[in-house]
C-alpha cells in the first residue's frame, strides 16, 4: 500500500493522504526519504549509490559489495543516517508544535 501511495505522490508531486495502517508520519517519512535517497528498497538504493545491486546472501557478492564501498560512509551507513535524521526531524518538529 505504501509503495502505491508514494508512486501516486511522485506522479502528482504532492504528498498522498494516509490510509489503512499508515499515519501521516509514516507517509511523510517515506516521501522525504525517497526524495533524499531515491528509493526505499535496498537493491534499488544500491543501484543508485553503487551502480548495481548485490546478492548479499552470496559470500562473493557480499565481499564485492564491501569492496565497492557498501559499508563506507557514503554507502549503507550514510543511507541509515539519512533515514534516522529524517525521522528525528519529524519527531522534533512535532514536539515543537505541541510545546
């Protein structure tokens, strides 16, 4: 459901309304994350950042992923940092509104 909502958001350029099981914060976080990173799926994020996706369950592919910078600051740790930063900004903004 979320991916469908986000597809609509990007086709129309506006944030979709929350629905079944998703509140406004889930939708906002995902929209901001996609705007920042380009996708929510790891394989697609790998393609964006590293130029290809990797089968991390395969020992050789996992080593290539590591050698290609998957665990460098600009790789997965950077993406996780962006996700955490977006969530923190949403939380802090809401706390400021309630204060």
